[in-house]
C-alpha cells in the first residue's frame, strides 16, 4: 500500500474527511463573503458538491487502504480508529450532508445564509468524527460538536416561533442528557484510568465480576452512557425531543437530524457496545435493550398513526425505525449479522428519509405548511413527486423489492440468528401496523380531492436529490448483496486488531 | 462475465428505462414519448438479435448456455448459501429472443399509429362537464352530451389523451416479458410474470372511463382489467405454492441446477404423498409440476380460467396483440415448456404420468372448447381471442404428450401470425371508425351504440384497405394451417404428428379443433372483407397510416417464412432443402434428456392438410361465395339452432362463475368477514384494550373526547384510539420530558440492579 | 490527604443539585445554569480521578479542559437560543414554551 511508505499520509488519511470538511468550511465562508445575495444558491452547491467530492475521495483512498474486514488503523494517538465501519458510516454521513445541502438551497430563509451551510459542515464533521471515535475524549468532543451545531440548525429561523422553540427544546434536552452521558464517561475513566474505549472492556469486566458495589457502579456508568445514546438515536424513553424538534426545525435540518445524526449515533453505539461493554454484562443489558427496542418501535408506530403533520408523523416513524435498528444492536453480542444489519439499515434509512423530506420540502414551499392533507391529489398534480414519495414510504414500511425490505429482512434475520425470534416477530407485527400510516399518505395522494392547483416547483437541486436517493433506494433493494457484504465487512472490522 | 453475457442482462433494460423516462420526463409530449419507446424497443431488438445469432452459432448451447449470475440475496454469512440470480440464454430462450422483440417492436410501431386517433364514450357523473383528470394532456372533448337508454349522461372522450402513458406501460410490459425470457431461475421469472400481471391490468383497463351506450350490461374496460388481474391472481397464488415447494425441496430455483441435474430430477421422482395411498402415484415433481401448471392455466387462459381473456379485448387493440401474441399468454406456455422436466417427472419417453395426462387433457379440451365458441362470435377481436385460447390449448396439449419442441415451435409461429391478425383487426376497426366519422360528416346518421368491432357491420373492406386485407389473409391462412406456404402449417402439423404417434385421443380432439379453426378463420375473412359493404361506415372505411401498415407487412413476411426452420428432415424435397429440421435439433438440446426424433409419417400430414383445406372450403362456401347482405342473419344460426345460442353465450361460463364463485364470496366477505370477524371480534378486542388503557392510566378530559365518542367501526380506529391516549404524554413541556427520561433511567438502573442481585 | 471518595461524593452531590435544578427551575436561564453545574461536577470527578489514580498521564487533565471548552460553547449557544425565544414570545419560562406537542 502506498500509504505505508509515506508517514505523512498515515496521519492524514484517517482524518481525510475532517480535513476536507474544514477546508470546505473556510471555502463556504469565503464564498459567502464575496457573493451578492441574489447568487447565494452558489453556497449550497459548493457545500453539496464539496461533500460529495470529499466522500468520493475518502472512498477511493479508503478502499485502497482498507480492503478487508481485518484492517484497522489508529490515528491521533488512538483518538481515531480507521476501519471499514468508520468508512461506511462516514460515507453515509457525507451523503446525508451533501443531499441536505442541496435541499437547503431552495428551502426558504436558510438557503441564502452562509452560516447555515457553515454550521452544516461543522455538524457533518462532528458526525464523521463520531463514526470513527475510539477514545472517550473524542467520543465526547465529536458528540458535542455535532449536537451544538444541530441545536443551532434546529433553531435557525430566528423569527419563527416553532423553529426557536424546537431549537431551545432540543438544546435543553440535549444538554441535560449530555450531562448525564458525560458523568458516565467520567466514571468509566475513574474506574479504569483509561480513555481509549478498546482498553476499557477488560478492567470493567474484572470490576463487574468482583463485589456487588463494583458491579453496581459499572452498571450505573454504562446506563448513563445509554441515556446519551438513547437521546441521540431517539429511543424511548429518551425520545421526547424528537417530534417537537422534527416538526419545528427547518425541513432541511429535520432531514439532516433524522438521517446523518441517527446514523452516526448508531455507529458510535455499536462500536461502544461491541468494544466497551464487557461480555460479563451482556446477559443483563441485552434484555434491557430488547425491551427498549420493543417499546420504542411500538410507541413510535402507535403515535405516528394519529398525526396530522407529516413531519411529526415521520418523527414518530423515525422513533419506530430506531426501535427496529435496536434489534440489530441486541443481536450484535451473538452475531456479526447484528452490526451488519444496523449498518445496512442505516444506509438505506439515510437515502429513504432524505427522499421523503425532499418531497415534503417541495410541497411546503408551495403550501407553506406541512400537513398530511397537503398531499391530497398529489398524484394528479405531480407524478414524479408522487413516485418519489411512494418509493420512500414503501421503503420505510419495508415492501420488496425496495431497500427498506432488505433492511428489515437483515435485522430480523440477525435477531433470529441470535436467538431472539420473539423480537423478530414483534418487529414484523410492528411493521404491519406501520404499513397503515405510510399507506394512509399514499391513499391521500391518490384518492383525496384537492382544489389547489398552484404549481409544485421541482428545482434542479430537488430533482438531483430525488434522483440520487430514489435510484439508491431501488439499487440497494434490487442488488442488495454488495451493500450487505460491505456491511458485513464493517461489522467484522469493529473487533479487528489495530496494528 | 464477458461482453455477450453482459448483453443478455441488458436486454430487458431499454424498455424499462423508456418506461421511467416517459413517466418522469417526456410524458407531456406524445411525439417524444413515441420516439423514446420505439427507440428503446428497437435497441432491445438489436441486442436480442446479437445474442440470438451468437447463440445459434454456438455448438452445444444446451450444455453450455450463456449465463451471467450474481449473488442477490445473501442468506447467512457466506456466499454459498446466498440466493443467486442471473440471466441465461439456452436454446429455448434464444427462440424467445427471436420472436418476442420482433413482435414487440412491430406492436410498438403500430401503437404509435393506432393510439393517434379515436374517440369513445364516457359517462359524466352529476351532469356537469367537470373532468377529473385536470392537468393531464387531452383536448376539448365535451362538445355534445347525449343521454343513453340507461339514463346515463355521455360525452365523447378523446382516446388519445393518455398516449404517452400507454407507451410507457407497454414498454414496461415488454420489459417484464424480456426479463422473464432471460431469467435463469423461477423467482426472476415470477417477477417478470407479475410485472406483466400488473401491466395487463393497467392496459386492459387503460380506457378506464369508457362506457358503452345503451349496453349497461356489457363489461367495461375497467372491470375487464380487474377481472384479468383477479383471475390470473388465483392462478399465480397456486403457482407460488409450487415455487415455494420446489425451493424447499431442492434448495434452489435455478433452472440449470434443477433441470440439468440428473440427481435432482431423480430426487423429484419420489412419492409426494407416501401416506395417502390413493395419491401415492403422484411424484413430488408431478405435484409441483401441477401447481406450476396452474399458473400457466391462468396466464395462458386455459379452461377453466380462460374467461378473462376474451374480456381483455376491452383494451386498446395493440394491447390485445401484446397480450395474445408477444407476451403474456406466451409466458404461460414458455413457463411450462421450461418446466417440462418437472412436469414430466418419471416419464422417460413412455407411459404418460398423471400430471402429463391432466396437462394434455386440459390443453386438448381447451383447444376444442374455445374453437367452438369462436365459430359463433360477432366481434372481430373476440373471434381472435377464442382462437388464441384454442391455439394455446394446442401448445399445452403438446407439452402434455411430451412434444415440447413442437410446442415451442408453435409458440413462435403463433406469436407472429396472431400478432399480425390482431394488428390487422385493429386496423380494420380503425378503418371502420374512420369510415363512421366520414359518413357522419356526409350526413349519415349512426346510432350511438354503433359497434365498429362487429363483423356484421363490415363487409367489402377488401377494396378499401388492401394492405390490411392481404396481410390479414396471410395471417388467417397461417392460423388455419394452409399447407406448405404458411408458418402455422408446419408447427401445427408437428403437434398433430406427435399426437398421432403417441396419443390418438388427443389427435382426434385437436383435429376437430383444427377443422373449426380453418372454418371460423374463413368466416371471419368472409364477413369482414368479402362482398359489399353492409354499413355506410364500412363503405367509407380508410386506413393509410404507414405506422400501422409497415408492421403488418413485416409480420406477414415472417408468418410465411418462420415455419421453414422446423420442417421435418424426411419431408419430401423441402426437408432436405431446408436443412434437416434445424429447429428441432436446436431446441431439443435445451434439456438433459434429448427428445426423440419422430419418424416421418404421411398419414397425419395428409389428414391435417385435408382438415385445414376442408375447413377453409366450408367457410368459403358459406361466407365468401355468397357474401352476406346488410341486415342478413348469420347462416349458422339457422344451421345450428339452439347450439348457436349456447356458443354465442360462451357456454354461459361467465354466468356460471358469477353464480358459483363471485356471489358466494361477496356474501362471505360482506356478512361473515366484515360483520362478524372484523366488526365483531377484532374490533371488540381492540375496543376493549383501548378502553382498559383509558381506565387504567390516562383518564382525563382530553382523553374522553377522543376515545369515548366511540362507535369506531373499523380495526384501525381501534388502534387509533389506543394511540390517541398515548399521545398526550407528549405534553410539549421539555422539563416533563426530562423528568420522564430520568425516571426511565432510574427504572433501567432498578431493573439492572435487581437482575444483578439475582445472579 | 483527603480520601478520593470525599471528592466523588461532593461531585455526586453537585451533579444531583444540577439535575434537580434542570428538572425544577422554571426559568430557562436557570436551567442552563443547572446544566453548567452538572458539567462542573463532571470536571471535579475527572480531576480527582486523575490526581488520585493516574497522575503520571495527562488524560484526566485534558478531558477536563475539553469539558470546560465545550461547556463554554454550549452556554453561548444556549443563551443565543434563549434570546431568540424571548424575542418571539417575551418569555423564558420553560413550561410555557409548548406550542409543539402531541
């Protein structure tokens, strides 16, 4: 490999996306400084294209270096771990960031603000670091970099009551849970004297196997960690911010929070659970997590049914999706299929949800609201939008041959493989319930009458996002195998020995 | 995989892309949509021909087919256990690649012309002229409103309004058929099969707002579409059962791994129901074969699931050509030819298995049964529809008696000449519709229920539309099996010769059907083209669109020549001249067990020539020598009496189904499932849960208004009530959220510690 | 020398006070201050652990410094959000900010 001969590259390659994003951030700020207001859409194009370039460069370099599951490199004194899992989730985050930038271009107010794209870039950087973090310090820094940027993005519309409220609620809930999370981190550091997460499992396991006080202390620390993760992935009972923030935030921000943030959080979650949680504890926490998964998906689905606002409905749907994904996390102690299923699911979820929120953006640009009723008669107003929305909804509900079907298939298969057949059955039942509210939207689009004949403008940026995500949804479904192999490699790479 | 194998994958792609491009980009522009669709199918034709010529020049293609597969669905952690899908070209697929893109291309070109003009009647609800398809293309069509005898308000509707959508759908249809043809496993085949199922539904019901004035009882396109979809669905479910059984028994669905694998075929010979003595003669392969055959019964419209096909004539004529020639019905026969080793499990060249007897029996019966119905039809397309069912019966019967090569041969020639006939009939209908409009302008008045498809409204069209007439004659002669110069003769003769040698009973039935075929074909030609025009519409009929004439001429050429590839090598003079029956040798290599080459025999040959000619002669005597005058009744009516009524009403099969199947199931759905199970049991349980939850925890004012105003009478509202009660936990107050979260954390700690102390 | 667990108890107490404040104070600014209190207790934890358990490394010190920095950034963003809410609603009472619900 060419990187071995050049020490400089060994330092640069593992943080290539971050370096790229930093350069992009400066570029965006400069572009913002030197463009007049009428030409501000350049900002979004620069951001989006820049992130795609970074993603492709990272993939290119990555695949020439990390060519199988057994490779793992570290950088910055063990802060960053560079393996297939990091590569895969960074790709997701960058795709989500790029598509969000494109959606933002034509989202009112935010599309013309250089700060929006700058902060979006910083958030992407934080999420990218989360995908690769291997040290408690880096975990904390990455999570906070992403979170603080997202608080601003959620409350970005200063003159909107909904957006500011969303921002503040997100902030208060996030900061408080971050406090709990951080307290857990400090305890872990105290118990072991280590900050590298790959060195934690052994001493923690020893302590847990010892006397009851020690076991209790470890349990509390680990559960405090769970609060932080629960907040990030929107799992019950740490999900409460989700509907309010999704509904209030600008639609492009919602798209970003629901996809990139969730994906990166799951990357961190599986890495920490696989590496940190001692095997001795596994028996106890898998049960808790399984219960959490069941409650999360059931509550999410039940509450989604009664929603009238499409963004709020997708928020509850997003909670339910987190519940499904937790099934994979439950399974990962037994089998690599669990992690792989999580990775695959998140990849398809990024594409699918972005597609759905893009359609919502187009429609709310015309109507000014986000009610499900706005979708009435969409099939007669704009066929491409209808098609994109159907693709997204059917993929979310898991209808073959779309990506979502295989996502659920792999999750449930992993659960069965790990001996959690009952969990898979509950998952399937939930998917049936979910089908109802997804299809309700389809019904509204086709059946309900609508006198509104204002044109729905699909700008080139929206069209690009719809094409990319739509083709992705189909591709991941029709040809699932390459993606699944990638996910399997990523899963096996978590525990690969670093050189 | 090298380039050629990659090409095989690419074959279904252009029409699929055309479908997407038309729907997403060019749907507002009819001309552009036409160009996209035609370009796509011509591209596919080019690809197919490249592959086809490479395939026929490959030695032993049967042993080494062109194949490109990849891992599709990973099952477990290794590649070996995963499900592979791929594309494959073996001799049988090569045959499909010859005629499917050919006929499809012709149909596409024809469609661009056929869908360019025309009107039909549509009903306006509520009496005001509001069009519920605002935003779609379409010109002004609300000029005059009439009220028909059933009291409906009708206006003329522009039949070309949705042309772009039509082109998109037939492109998808073609793509489905090509996917099915190149599939190397049953699952991919089934996917193509279902794509076609959907498209046939959408296309048969394409003019979904069409109604027939003064004929409120006549089936409308919308219901014909639903009927086709539902009927084939019944069959598909049974077929899916067969696929599932096959997969669980063999662990694979790949054609090669099952059909070209001695051990696998041998394993399929074990008894399917060893514990049930009466059924112990059925092998596993036999039962799976029967289940799969059920799929073909639906798709290829065999008795008793044939009723959808004549009604499918409600679709635009190119669709009929598509369904009856190039694609859907061929798919059923293709599938059973493909599955022949399973259907004939345990056959080995002697002693028909029960499965084969059933297949042969149904095929032969259908061939005769629908030929008799075709004799008494008035509608030019209905005649062809029943003739299609009858010809498919031939092929099915051929598979049943082990003559699958002959079936494949007839499948090919029939696809070509039946596409020709359908497009010819479409051309005739168009000409008569044009004539009607012309005559209308010249002051002739027509009743609003004038039917341009009724052959008794035609006559004398020979001089008005010569191109159509000549090509229709060629197609008709091919259908009747006119000796030596038509493709249909050679393929039908091969089936008859096989039947004569192996199954005399089947031969007799098929021979009678062949006589009837020749007769009704001549009747159709006579009624349509011969004599003097019987209406003003026929008098002024015109048809000059080159887009409709060109495909007819090209297909007519193939309707004559396509048969020469399958002439028996011992046939006097021609056999030697045409190269020792290349078709038989080529297709015969597709399977592990090569089919025997039948010794040449003059008896069935002469019999089939005599039968065809005598049928044509009788038809000529009745309908051409003495052409019908305007208003004259069908001479058959006098001849056959009540039997004619029976035939005209298709043995009352539709009425029988309505009485025996549809009404009872409607009753069951309404009274039992909906009222008893749905509203009684399920709703009851859900309401009980919802109310219990309410009583237990969340009793407050908001909640009361949302759930107790009950009367919810659907399953969903039961769940809705449950969700309504939970949603109030989301109070909007961030500190309450945090409190619940912290409480949740404490609970988790509690549970954890509790389990900890149990250790 | 003061035993380690004294520091830990102080930190835990501080943390609990902060958490109680987050849950009970009505004013958003006060909630923000309570969050800062939680972060401070974490710092106390980190420094104490470092000093007593692994003084030879710099891990704990570094961690604490990062927490300071992040806490400052967080406070800045929090105050900005509170100001923008105040401009829209003329209130910073957390439980009154509840348009988004159900």
